[in-house]
C-alpha cells in the first residue's frame, strides 16, 4: 500500500474488522470457560488497532509472523471466524485441521506464515522470509509482531543485527501492552519507557507509536513497509497499547494497579475510530450500532457452526506427524 491517505471504504472496513476481532475474542473467552476449548487462550481485546492498522499496510505477497496472542492478526489477514473457532476447538474444519490450536493459527495463502508459542520465535522466521525475498528479487516485505517481553531474549538481538547487516525488508513490531505475562514492564526491562530505542545499536529507525489510534498505527507501519520495500532496510516500531484481559486462560489480572484498566478503556481503539468515522460522515453512530449487531450475529453463527463440526479422525491427525 502506498502512503496515500486511506479512503472511506478502507476505514469503514478497518472498523468492521476491529469489531469482528473484539466479538471473536469475547466469544473465545466464553467458549473456553464452558470447556469447549481445551489447552489455553491468549486474548487481544484492546489491541485491535495494532493488528488491523499494521496488516492494512501489507500488499499481496507480503508475509507476517505473530505471537500466541495472534487471533487479531489472523482475522485481520482474512481468516474466516468459523475456521479460527474450529481450529481453537480442535475441529477438523479448522485452519490446520484442529491440530494447531490457539497458539498456531496459520494460513500461508493469506501471508500468515506462523503464530508461535515460543516467545520471540517469529522474528528470525520473518527475517528468513525477508532475506528470501531479497534472493528472489521480489518486492515484498515481512512483518513480525512480538510482545514487549521478547525484547530481552537472544533472538531479538540476533534478528535485528542480521536484518541490519543485510538490509533485509522486514519490519519488527513490538506490541507493548505493559506486561510480560504477569510482570509489569518496569520490573523486567531497562532503558526507559520507549522500547523503540532498542533500534539504535543496530542502525535502524526506531519509532514509538500510539497503538490505540489506528490511523497513527497505519501511517507508521506504511512508512516502514515502503522504506523496506524500496531497499531502505528494516525498522523497529513500538506500539503502545494494552490488553484488557489477563495474560491467558482465567487470569483475573489482579496484579494491575487499581484504575489502570479503566483509564486505558477511555481510549478504546474501536471507540476512537468510531467517533472519527461519525464525525467525518463515513459511518453514523446509528449505523455503527447496526453494524455491531450484524457482526455479533456473524460471530455467533460462526461459533455455532464450528461447535457442531466434527473432530478429526486419528488417521487425519497422524498425517501431520508421519510422512507418507
């Protein structure tokens, strides 16, 4: 995508996708608590602008990697909610036939080359894809989403160093939601509040971005993507955002200071965009109410169909383990 301002249809689509992600995640929590989803889940309510605004800067042929909190990226890339629900429930109709689950939503056809349960593991994968684009002389870019906790592990430094040396077309995106699992960022990370400064030793641009504002997110990622696509090399972007839910499963997040969640909800990314769309005459408040209802019905129907879908047979699951 060029650096032109997104048109009304694009911004309306962003709003719909953000609503879809929010409704999907809310329903996932309900399904997990009812026992319909085994294993674990990591939800991203509150972070929708990061997923949708960043993915909106991609073009066909571009790819991305993300974390175990990656439902938002998967849906923003076009994975059908029913397919995602089925995968989380371990159903045969899931994107990976039910054997990947919540932390491994993947769809190569849409540029989603992997969510990963290992902290930071997506960075070298995205870098490898970017170097592959260079070798094949393809004008494509790789994005890699990871949490603030990942910036303290070896693969972060290795990936940024190699990306800088090779001037690889990759954009590293820190989703800084202030907590690495249950630990506040100030107790685990040195160097001050702006994590984008970690780019400095590697000679690449480092930009801190308001992750609640999709227009700002999209502009920053678009600039970094176009720079990479034009041969300018990698960038590191820090999205300052917040997750409304606890780290995973039934975590009540009692470690958060009183009032912190409420303060962040005052700058809800969906509400910010919704108010702008109404003010710009793109989507009235009344129309937004109807859209929310329609998307909720879509998500409810998708969840019901996925719940009714069959589980894979033993023979179907073994095909992912042993070669033919």
